[in-house]
C-alpha cells in the first residue's frame, strides 16, 4: 500500500552502530534515502529503476 508519508526503515544488513542510511520506498515513483543520524536533514531522491540499479551494483557478494 502506498502512503503520502515516507515510511523509513534501515537496511537489514545495517550495523546498529548508528552509521547507516534509512530508506523510504513506499511512495509512488520515488525512493528516498537519508542519513540515520540526521533524520531532519535532506534526503536523496531516486527513481525506482535507478535505486534498483544502485542496490544491485553495491550489493555485498
């Protein structure tokens, strides 16, 4: 279900040391990424295909 408000989550492989990003992928047509230590700060905006490409390129093997 899509929502008008971002639903932020940390990646499953994130260490709980506070040095990570949060992702909101519940909005239509965009994926938002922000610094978990600066939740009031700016968020990067990706299109869904660009985000999938980025994740695939940086995935741990």
